[in-house]
């Protein structure tokens, strides 16, 4: 083929298959050496080494972990960004794999090792097509997706989206058979508002409650009242929830607690509900505390918007995958209230995240995200790579 001709379907698939064996090797190395959020130093070094060996240029990034790389085509054109997360979870692995995690208490139980291997292979193959690219492709290897407040906003603040026209993202799905992908337009993953509440009373003897302000009783009333925000102040057509996952307070059974800490999270698929939720929580807590003679402190821990997929980007995914593997391999993503800081990129530029099927019941690859027994079918890396390469070429007008 000449430099300015597009690779046909068979050529692209053959090239993606050629890289697959290396990608599996990379994925297994990353799986064996997982690192927690903002501690991904070895992961960062591994990614940089592979990119340099492939001849892909690294861009400056003033962060301890994370990598930004870029391929510049021979002709002018738009810029496509492709993002992968790189951190793991504080989970002790129980898969029995030969390449199980060597870092006890740390595991790639959400598929970020698959994301990295897929994007590294995508970068390697697109670099081979550099001479026929009309534009640029920027690769974002983002730290700290799993830990609030997340790594997306710090990267955005450092300018990683400057000049970007569209951003692609992927996430493995253990409920979707390998070989399939899924897409959905609009809100697909929930907003996240993580917050801490300190309920402050006045300590005293358990036998003389009238001389104290019971922070435990007040906190219980706060929890009950906050649930009424969902049932009575939010449109029931809008999915939303508030969960308190942790309560800390008190010193002894015969001592009225002076202070109780509540750790909570709110999720919704409605941008308008997301924006007003903090004030609704604050208003409710204020009213309960005022009635009981207590005070409170409210601290925001993390805030991610609703992840809203761009329809035009999804059409690029679907057209590409249909041409490569057929229309029956494309499903519709079910919306969930789990959070994803890829949403922060989508606030700034158009883009979408597709789901990549990794389920294969024959090998036990059907456990949910964040399970210590989470396993994926590595054939999924091939499908994800072919789609990302094809979609990038489609967007840049190179195929």
C-alpha cells in the first residue's frame, strides 16, 4: 500500500492480531505488578519504556505518575485523544492465575491492566500507520481513577486536552461476552458526590441525657432524614441515591458521644440533580442539627459529573466495529450509578467510552468488577485494539 492509502479491513485485523501476543505479555506483567492510586511508579516506568522502544514521542507531564504520548501524522488534521487508567485496587487476589499479583493486598480487579495493554497496542499499531495519518493521536495514561478525587482533573489542569477534538475511552465489562462491545448515548455512568459529615454534640453521662447533646442520636436522625431527599425531593424519574458506608463515634456505652463522623456518597444520572444535591444535603443536616442543639461540618471529598457519551463518537465506534466484526457484535450499555472520572474529560471535549466484553464462563471470566476472583478473557485485547485503531483512522478520515 502507498503511504496515503487506507488499510483495508483484513489488513487492519491482521496487524491487530500480530500485536496481540505482545499485548498479552504486557498485560500479564502489569497484572503481576499492580500499584495503588498515585503510587504507579513502576507502571509509569514500564509504559514509558515500551513507548520509547516503539518510537512514540512522550510529552511533558508534571505529575509523579502517569504518561502522555503523541503520534503526529504526516498531514494536518484533528487530534484524537485515547485515555486509559493505570491504577489498581486494594484487594488481595484469589484467582489462582500463574501471573497472579505479586503485591499482596493490591490487584487489577477492574481491568485497568487490560485497558493499558489495549491502548499500548493501539499506539504501537497507529505508529506503524503514522505516514497515512491526517492529524495527531494523543495517549493519556491516567493515574488514580480508583481513588477520589481522581487523576483526570489534575491532568486536564496540566493541559493534556489542549487542541484535542475528540476523546476515546474504554472499559472492560465482565457481563458482556468477549467479542462484543456496547455503547450508549447520553448519561451512562453516575455522577459522584463523596462527602463527610461531622455531627457535633455535647458529651455527657448516659444517665443524664438532658444535660448533653447526643451526637449518635442526632446522626441517626440525619441519616434517616437524608434518605427522604431521594424519596420526596427528587423527581422519581431521575435515578439517584445517597449511601452512608461508614459511621464512627462514641467512646463507651455509658458516655453520650460528643462527635460522630458519617462517610457518604451520592450518585445520580441527572446533571441537574447532581448540581443541587450538596445544597439539599446541607439544608437537611442543618435543620436536624438545629432542632437537636447540635452543629455539623460538611466536607466534600470528591465530585465527578455524570458521564455523558457523545452520540457522534458512538456512531464512529459502531460503524467501525460493524465493518470489522458485524452488527450483531454491538449491544447497548446499561446505565449504572457507578462513577468514572472519564466524565471530567467529557465536560471539556466530545467523546465516549465503550464497553469491551471480557466474559468467558468456560474460564471463569464472569466475576464482577472489584472481585478478588476477577478474571478476563485476553482475546478481548485484540477486539479492543482493532476498534480503537479503526475508530481513530475513521475519525481522522484515514480509512
